[in-house]
């Protein structure tokens, strides 16, 4: 299985599967790179991404897509020696929302999201405010449960913010 990198908000992010590219709003002109490619290229030029772009099943023909207009883009440099980007692993918003509702003052929802720094901040805020911070995490849990999956992934899992609250 190929591991892809995508340019998202001007930064390269990855590695990830082609299904995870959808969480970054994969479009035909999204700049993509994977091992074996000489340079970054628009997603529509990568045949195995056509089913993701078109939203079709693998067994359907891929002729439903027409080529988009050309867009100028300055190619970023892939630095293999740079620190690894945040690993992408989809988290369940229902689990996270329930953790925020029930144990939010302890920061458990942030530990679940693999953000231990945010979990410790949340725990500290609960201690300093004598538990009043738990009201905010209760609201956060409701908010998490009300948003759609893509929005949840973008705001809490894929975000570069170290302490995403609401």
C-alpha cells in the first residue's frame, strides 16, 4: 500500500493512505507525492487516486472525470531529513465526545487524541479552577458529538493547534 504526502495549507503532511487524503479535502489539483514519484504532481495525474477523487467504486469505470484547468503551483521541496509530520490516525468522534462529557476535566479526551500536553493543561486547569473547567469540557463534548466526522478530524485530529478547545 502506497503512503502519500499532500500539500495542505502550504505544508507537506504525511505519510497517509489514499483514504486519509479525503480528510484533507483531496481535490484534482491537490499536490501529491509518494515514493516512486520523481516530483510532486496534481492528484488527477495519479491513477490510483482517481477513485478517491471521483468517489467511485474500484469496479466502476474511471472515465467520469474530466481534466481540470491548469493551475500554476510552486513545487515544495521534500526534505526527507526534516522531522516527521504528525502521524494521521482517524479517531472516533463519538468516543472522544463521550470522554469529554464524562471525564473531560481530567483531559482524557486529549490523551485519546494523542495530545498529552493538552491533557495535562486540561488537568491543571481543572485543578486551578476547583473543577469549574469541567463545564467547558462538558460543552466541548456536546460540540464534538454535534459536528460531522470530517470537521471533527480536521479540528481535533489533523489540527496543528496544541490545545484545541471549541
